[in-house]
C-alpha cells in the first residue's frame, strides 16, 4: 500500500499518529515509520489500512472512529462497513 494513502487517510480523519496507531494496534512510532516509508504494513494492519482508504474514498460516515467510548472492535467494524457495506 502506498504510504501516501495512509498519510491522506490519517489527515482526513484528523487523527494523530498515536490515535491511528491505537486503532491499528501499533505504536505512534510504527505509524511514523510507515508514513516515512521505512516500514510497510502487513497482515491485518494492511487490511485495515486498505479498508480505511476505501471507506474514505466512498465518503462513508466514519464518525464512530473518533468515539473513544466505543471499543476498538466496534471502530474497526465501522471501517469495514464503510468500505465494503452496501451504499
């Protein structure tokens, strides 16, 4: 996945590297390395990043991602619904 897509997705969410890292199960330094191109997302992290980019491209409502009261799993589910759910 192109590192610029991750940078754009994080910017569109208005999230810090720490906030995106928490959602992905990574530390902020790992997100920083991905954005610099020093590390490539793999496995589930890659799948979430791809789904996030697709959900944002579809202008899916992702308000749940900013709701810290929701469990991480619920926020991840919102990403996948936004990316792959019906329009």
